[in-house]
């Protein structure tokens, strides 16, 4: 089963072409709970081993995350498995799938939000500004 190519992008989604499917991925509260229930572990637990090191999850677990985050209608587990087979046949790798899932988690804030750098009147490329001369 393939979805239409003219998919309307929903807010806060990551559009992904996967084995002939156009998927819209989003991790909201409901999808996170459903994914973790199916995996019987946390999403963070997929990527971090017991010693705090990084690990590459099993492909079936990556596909569960992909399916659970998918917001495109009428795409079931069997569709994801067929698309994965085509994805591999087209020359993509499980490492590329891992990267897609990792980007999804980053976009959803699982690894923390980036802090913006604040400026304080001190410049690294100019002479220091005296605090009493700021007023």
C-alpha cells in the first residue's frame, strides 16, 4: 500500500519517504505511550545501555517506533514491513533508518532542547567592555 504523494504536512511532524510510503512522523504523548507499551521499555532505553553507553536498537524496534509515530492514515504494521523490505532492496540501510528515528527523537526534544547563547557585553573578538561603561 502506498500513500498519496500530495500529503498535507501537519504541524510538528517530520515527513519521511520510506519504502514507497510517505509518512508523517510525530511523537506526541499518546504515541509515546503506545510505542513504549509495545516495546516494553522507554524510548531512551532503546539507545542507552545499562552502563550509560549508546547502542543500536534492533531493527524491529526501530520499525515499531516508526509505526507508532506515524500519523498517516491506513498504514498498518504489515505496510511498514513491506516498505522496509523495499527500503532495503532500494539500497538503504538500517543505519539510515536509525538516523531517521534519532532525528525524530531530537526534533521531539527527547535529548533536551538546545539553549540559545546569551550575550553579556563581553566579546571574544574585541577588547573587553568595562561594566561601568555600559550605561
